[in-house]
């Protein structure tokens, strides 16, 4: 992995205390986001988001990114959840989570290999590439057969780990990891789930995930000097592709054995 690093445009400078604190905040902010992708939302999660004032933190991190409205939308969706959750609403939220992460009901796999390989299969080369990146930092996934290394939860956990380390090298690797592994597919995943979620909360949380990842990459570019390998206009292209695929799926219902299962 060390040999695969791309040299920055300028030598990496030592981080000041302000930089270290900012990326510690980024790492902390990713924690609640990761939790939303990990398991169904429940009363404890909702209370935790309010107690930690997470909507305000998300708005602060997105300030100046052009995606401030996304943070506002998530705050409205969170405010729209009754406290405590009625069982019927908890069931509806669980159904959205299952379709997004467990049953492929939204045809939006949370695993990078499905998006990044021609045959759209799980546990392909992108997963092994991610595993190599983890190994460089001495990290392994607990059970890759249950949840693959390139699942959005594992990839975001690793990203948060790099940010928490707060060294020039770890931040450069965070930028590289975003460019190689998360940004080529996670924004499409988030857009697909947001377009198909029945509950505003999951639409809002996935759009917020996308915006935070993009804003973080911009922040890392300013700090490390590593210019993103993803062209700025590519996001519009990806959005268009996701929308076209969504329309095609609606016009051609999925039939097992004939169409892709994701």
C-alpha cells in the first residue's frame, strides 16, 4: 500500500492543532452516519442524534459546500419522527432499511464490488483491493462472509479511523481511499436509496451521507494538496445514470434469473 500512494502536489505539511481538531470532529461526525447504515433506526438512535445535536454538526460541516439544504432536509426528516416511535412507524423504517441493505429491494447494493464490476457481483476484486488497504493499517473485517470488506459500513469505519489518526500520511490515505474506493460508487448508492425510500428519514440520511463524503474530500484536498481524481462534473453524470436506471427498472420489472439481482 505504501508503494501505491500517489505523491501530493506539494510535500505534506505538519498538521496544526486546528487541523487535528477539525478531522477529529469529522471522525466523530461519521459515527452516527455509519450507525444509520449499520442497523435499523430505533428510539435510542433518534434520541442520540438529538442529544448530540447532530443536525447542527452536519450543517456546520456542510457550510460552504453548496449542500447546506441537504443538512436542513435531514433535520426536518429527523424532526418528523415521533418520540418515541410508534410500532407501526418503526416497522415502516425497518422495511426501508431492509430494502436498502438486506433484500436488495431498492436494487442498490451497499457493497462496492456490485457497482464497480461489469457483472455486478459481490466480493470481487474491489473487495480485495479494499482489504489490502485495511491490512496496511493492521485492520481486518470480522466476518467478510456476512458483510463484505467493501460494504459501505466497513469502508466508512475505515475512513473514520484514518481521520481519527490525524497524521499527514493518514489524511493523505483518507483522500486516496475516498477516490479509489468510496466515491466511485457510494454517491450512486445514496442517490438510488434516496429516490426509492418510502420514509423521508432514510432519503434524508442517505443524501446527507453523500454530501458529507463529498465535502470531506474537498476539505482533505485543501489540507493535503491531493486533488481529487474524480472530475467535478462526474456527479451530474452519475446522478443522470442513476435516474435513467431507476426509470428503466420501473419500466422493466425484475424477474429472477433474467435481470440483475441488485
